[in-house]
């Protein structure tokens, strides 16, 4: 008997049966009408969800590949780049950019927090920058920027191109590519939209194209090729991951049936209820209150407890899978997804399990607090 | 009613129902035991098939991504690189390498042919090279190198590292990574092994590691990270395309049940019978006889017939999907896969359809020749 796990890692998220079924359709030629229709459909759905009339591409690579694509296209040797760093993914963004010759100014942000418009404005006024690399939601620490559009505005007012890692934000936090002025934005398939892992979605603004046209670009990630192939034939320049596209398309159908705004609000409402319950349970949350991510819940562990023992017990005793800490936080955090379409029942099961396991290892945990979670979510009409 | 097409493009190939079913299993965490088991299983199977005890990685990207990975890791700025060019994919190999600072010496080979050991030896003796970029099977023209191991030997004897594009060769042509001395080899998931599109497989030799350790490497394709994550935890550094891995694993199960050598011989035997029948049918084959690829059959069209009209009629009248020409050959070729596990019945259907459509457009086509195809394959015991 296969014991089915409840997947609550901050990516990948559990796939809906409709998504799984969609993925196992026979593959088609990537130079034929079926793929063109599929790709166009994906692009149009992402345009709607991400609120952009600009370019959208679906790449055959994981989200880090999308980050590689973004920096390789947008960064020229010697570019002055501002990189606020507050976790593994913002560090990686800068590291990826360095390969292409970026001259990085690191802006160290306290890991329990996220950059604010004030901090970014201050940094921008102290130097001159070509590009800012901005992570909207730091999956490694479970913090998200509030007033992110104000940060973008500050950059744009100073003619700084903005490259955004919205990998784990899109779908779960407000995001408006065009009206917020995002030049290049990277999104993962397997986070809040609950598609299969292995695709990266990237958006490109007109300002970004102006820069990209004059930049040296690697072969596989050359966005000019993606643009040409899409505009001429609604195709991808290289073999697409067709079955993942089938799955992603169905995942987006589910989101759109639910309503894009409802989908996002669901993430916010669930997060609020979860954080409230965890506070009542005396769980120590890693992120400071005003920076807590609605999509990634990070829980601090005391020194005598490691993430791996909690993870292992959650797996064995409850069949619940969560993630551990990353980078400097390795060992001292567990990270839980509030992404995609985890039902109320499953969400309750996840936190019931977490509080159960933690209650044996961490002093003062109030297990009963979880009882309020299902009630509070159902009262708001969620199932 | 959905009209099911018969896919005979030289990648992707039709997926076996077992592969389709395997892909629609629920996704798992990429930091848990299920993924470690899956990845290890894939690596071990590829080691067996590719005859290597060295490193094997499965990347979340299409084969061109694998090529990008290979050149970005193996090439340092200023490296002298020998690039025999005889079609789109060999051209691309060089173009990808140029981005990383390769100083390329192009060796133009007649497109109807492939490089021979003599040609390569001659070129090697005229210059000094750090790396040779060798395409084993040129999918764009349907030619393959014979005595490929002799070409490799000539390179190794002169201390030239060999990077091999075996994307559409592996599984359909002899290939022995270790004993042939291949330093870095790239394989596609969706060609002769008939897995889903969207994965790239890469092998790395000890000599290659020695070079890679001292090279600058982009973030997403940094093979040192892949090595570290595999050795320490049997994991990938970045989110793997889990469902594609499920599918690939089942595709390899099918190959191994059939027998790796039988699988390869099947490609060779089918190709021989197909070429014989096409010659009898008076079809003009693009490749010269001794260079014809067993995995990609390329058919030349007369000036008054374009590939797209043949492709369109094959699709509409017969539900058969083949590919057109690429690069300079755009318009003037059709390319047909002999890859994976197309049955005798389906193979006959493909060539029956091709001869039918061509007989109305090209003078002298002998449609009846196809009748011998099924018989000859069945006589050899194929189904």
C-alpha cells in the first residue's frame, strides 16, 4: 500500500486531480497547431492573471532557470545593480547576476523583515543604478514586502530597471505587472498557481526589451528568440515541456474558474487565520508581524530542536510533508506552504500535525489552538 | 471527437501509455526520500544504458538547455574550440559556446554527410584545440557519424576535451560514454528513449571535472552544484520536473525490459528496412548512403514542392505528423522519426502515408514499395 503524503512544502504544491489527468495526454509536435493553441492559451491566461499586455513566455526549466534567463538578458557587463538581500533567494538572484558582469551593491536587510519603500529609496539615493533585483516573497524565510508597488515606483522614477522574483508570490499576493511597472518578472509553475514543477514563466516590458536588444544573451535563454518564435508562429524556440504545459493550463483553468482575485484573497485569508492560530498556540514565528508572507509560513525552532527531526516526525506520524530551513536558517526553521488549493480540511490537518509534533519538543505549545482554524476558515465560506 | 495523431517527428516521440500513466502521479517534495529514490533510479538506469560509471545528471530543461549547460561548464574564455558544422544543431553547439568566450574554428562539412575520423584528424593536426564540439547525429539533416569512437579517440590522443551532442543518437546508435572517452555528453529525454520532452541528461568524465572546477559557471547550470547535491543527498540543486522524471523512469523501464542492445538494434533494423523501401519507392533521400541516420530519416523534395504542403496533407489526410526542414534546408526536406517504440504497424502507416501524399506531388514515386516494409520487419521478429 502506498501511503499518500500530504504535501505542504512551499513548492511544489499538491496537484489537483484535473491537473494530473491533463498531464498524461499524448504529447504533440511542438511545430503543430495543437501546441500553438496550448501555448497561446497559457500566455493569454498568464496575461490575465498577471495583469499585463506585454510579453509572457513559458520556459522549460525550473524557476531558478527563469531567474538565470532574467539576469542573463537584462544585465550587461558593468551594470550597476542594487540587490537587497534578506534570504537565500535574494542572495541567489545577485549571484546569478554576477556571472553576467553585474557590479552588485548589496543591501543587507534583517532576515525577519523585507525591504520597505523607505529603505529602497534611501539606497537608491545613495548611488546610481541600472537595475534593481527585487524578491517580492522570500520563500527561504517566509517574509514578503508590503507596498511592493511603492518600491517599484521608487526604482522607475530613478530610471532603474526592475527585475522581480515573484516566483512564490504570484497568485498569492497582489501583483500587477503593467501598472506597477515591472520590467522583467519571474514566476514558478509549482507555487501559488499549483501547476507541476519544471516550468518558469517570465514577463518582459517594453523598457526591458530596449535593454535586452543590445545585450549579449546565452543561447538557451535568449528572450529575443522566444519573442520572435511567439510572434511569428506562437511557438517556443526550443522543445517545450508539453505535458507540463497541459498540466499548467489546467491549473490555470482552476484558478480562473475560482476567480483570480478570489484565489489571491483565499491565500491572504488562510494566512491570516493560520498566523492567528499559531500565535495562540505559542508557536514562535520567524518573520516579524508586518512582513509575514501569506504564502510561506516559517516557524522558528528552539536551539535544542532541529528542522529535520520535526520534518521526519511529521512525515512518519502524520504523513505531512513540510520543508526545513535554507542557508543560514538551515536547521532552525520549518517552512510550510499556504499555496495553491489546499482545502480547509487539509490545512487543518497540516497545523494539527505540526502542533502535535511540536508539543512534544517545544515548551508551552498550546495544541488546542488549532481547533479554531477550521471554524474560522469555514465561517468565511471556505471549503 | 479528438482525432489522435500519429506522431513521427524526430522528437518528441509518442509516449507509451505506461509513460503517460506514470506522469500523472501526485508530485512529491524534492527534499524527501521519494525524490531521492526516483532520481537515483534514473541515474543508475542512464549509467547502465550509456555505459558509464561517471556522473549523470537529469536537468529540468530541454536538450538545448543541456547543450547550454555543457558549453557553459566546459568552456573558458579564450578556449580554442573545433566545431565541425553540418546542420542546425552543430551550428547551435558552436553558437552556444561562443557566448562563453570560445574561439571557434569552424570545419564545414557537406550537409549530406557527417564528419569522418579522417576529416577530424586532419583538422586537429592543423591547429591546437582545447575542446571539440561533436554532434553524433544531426537531427536537422538526418545524418550520423559512423566510427564516431574513432573521432573521439583522435581528439583524446591530442588532449582535446570532447563535448558530444548525442541528443538524438543515444538509444538508437551505439554509444559507450566511458570506453569511448566522452567528456561531456548531452542527451534528450524525448528522442530514442521515448520519454516526455523537457528533460536533458548530461554525463561528465573525470577529465571534464578537472576543467569544470576551474571554470566560471552560470548559476542554474553549475554542474559542481549538481554534483554536490547528488553526492550528498541524491537530490538536485533546483526544483526538478518531478512528473517528467516519473515518465522518464517508466520510459527507461520499458527500454531495459526490451533490452538496451535490442532497443538500439531495433532502431538500426527499422532504419535499414525503411531506407531500402524508400529507395525502391524512388524517394530522394537527403543524406548520402553511408551517413544516413538510423533515427532521423530525411527526404528531399523537388523545387516545386514544399515541406509544409506535404506536412499539412499528411496531417489532414492520414493523421500523421512529421517535421520539415530546418535552417538552410527549410522548405526542402521532410524529416521523419525512427525513434522510440513506434510499432511495425505504425511505422508502415507512416511510410504508407508519406508515399501516398508524395505520389501526387513528386514524379515517379512507387507507392507499392511500402508493402515490403511490414513484411521485412515482421520477418526479423519485430512487432
